[in-house]
C-alpha cells in the first residue's frame, strides 16, 4: 500500500492537478514543512520566475504555499506543448494559484535569452531540474536573472520514493564535466542507465518498456527523463559551484527542498 501511495504522489508531484490532493496528503502524512512561513517571507511582495510550472506544490493550500506571499509569478516552459501543461502560448497566459496570471515564456530553462539580467526577486523550480541535461548551466542562468539578494527555491524528487530508486546519486564531477563540455538538451548519455534501472512499476504512465524506450529516445521533444539523480549534498555542491549560498534544506517523504540566495 505504501508503494502505491508513493507512486501516486510521484505522479501528482509533476502535474498541476487539484490542490485538494495536497490537503489530503499533508493531513495523511503530517509532513507539511514547519517553517514554510520563513521561506515565504523571503519572497513577500516580490515578483519572480518559475521554471517548468505552475506547481500545485506552491498553491495556497499546497505543501510549500509560496504563491500566497508573492506579488506575481511569470513562467518558463521549453515548448508550446508539454506532457505536463498540455498546449500553452507565450504571453500573459501563465496561470498559477487557481486564478492568478503572469507572463509565459517559451524557452529553454537553461537559456533564458529573452530575460534581462537581474529581472526577478526569486526563482522557483519544482520537480524540474532533474529534467535538464546541464543543471549547472541552468542554475547560472537562474542566478543571472535574479536581483542581488534574490532567492532560489529548488524542489527535486528523492529517489527512494519514485522510479529512480534503483539508480545511484549522480556524482558532482559528472555534472561539472557536463557543464564544461556544454552539454545540450539533446543529450542522451543516461538513457542506457535509465532503461536498465527505471522502475516501471512506479511509473505506470510510462507504459510498456517498448513505449518507454521510444519516449526516452525522443526526449528532446518531451523532456520526460530524469538525466541525473540528486540528494541534498549534491544540491548544495551545485549551488556553491553556481555561485550562490544555501540558506536552508529540508527533505520530505518524496522530495528534497533547498533555499538559496544570490549574494
């Protein structure tokens, strides 16, 4: 039963579904962050950017209800059509926290060329960085668009609770090498590892092994694979390498949370 719950949570984590789930989940696990208010106050009254959103995690009744504190949020998605958001359009179309709206950018999360330096007071990323082939490149871009003193909130899945549980945590040196080699989003380096260790029993929406293999091979168009597997220690190392300072970390039943600042 617990395995089925974790599978359901993993499915919800990466999809902007009904916030009622988060009410039930938080009550069931009694796991809502005790100090979410201190995270929210750092975003109070600021306008920020969310990479790969919107996320039910940040809704008013979500696990980490940061939308409740902010003045506004704009969004970034890599394509006009994704398996999480469906069909979307660039412009004032980013809808979050049920009825709030911001600007939707269609661009790579690791190449925010449309956005000037120091444009936002915060950056949010929920269950997104693991889908990016060159995470350090992305983190440096997110730092670039942050104002001095701006905050970054990262949420990444803990491998034990999802289909990555058989994979090893990616080494810091590997990710640094990807950055030095300027790896792009068409990279399929980890597909053989993923096909070997991915637990399809915890990922029913992936379908059969044949269907999953085809999806992995077409990752540039769907961005569904988890290139790397993270823990808190690895995230701290990446934040430090990107030139930011980690303020707080937290791990729930399903996810790792990190709060950082651009000094």
